[in-house]
C-alpha cells in the first residue's frame, strides 16, 4: 500500500523505530516498529512495521479518513466511517 497520489499531506515522517504523537492530521507516517497516537488520526496515510495503537492509553482513539496499515496489530477505540475507509492488516504468518 502506498499513499494515494490524489491526496496532499502536509507532513511526512519516516522512522527506523517508533513514532509517537498526540494527533495526526493530513500526514504520512511510516515506522519500522510501532506508531502510537493518543487522540486521533485524520485523513492520513499510516504504515507501521509492527503495531498501530490509537487511544490505547486513555485518549479518544479515533481514526477517520485516509489509509492505515500495520503488520501485526491495529487497535483503536473508534473507526469513523468516511466515503472510502481503507484499513488494512496482514497476517505475518501468511
């Protein structure tokens, strides 16, 4: 999965380890390990080499719009519907 060409994201962050953020809006995040977001992810492209955790330590934990992918686990409190929700996961055993 790659970021859609028709979407313009304000920020791109690539990490060889973890990424932690309070919220993510109009961004591209790619991490080799975990991505941890406290409050929400909005209209962003997210790719985690391990886990994507949203709101798991007491935050709102809402994901809406954009694309999210994690190799092992995606955890959130609420997935808000949009016209084209794109949430993908892969089983590492396959």
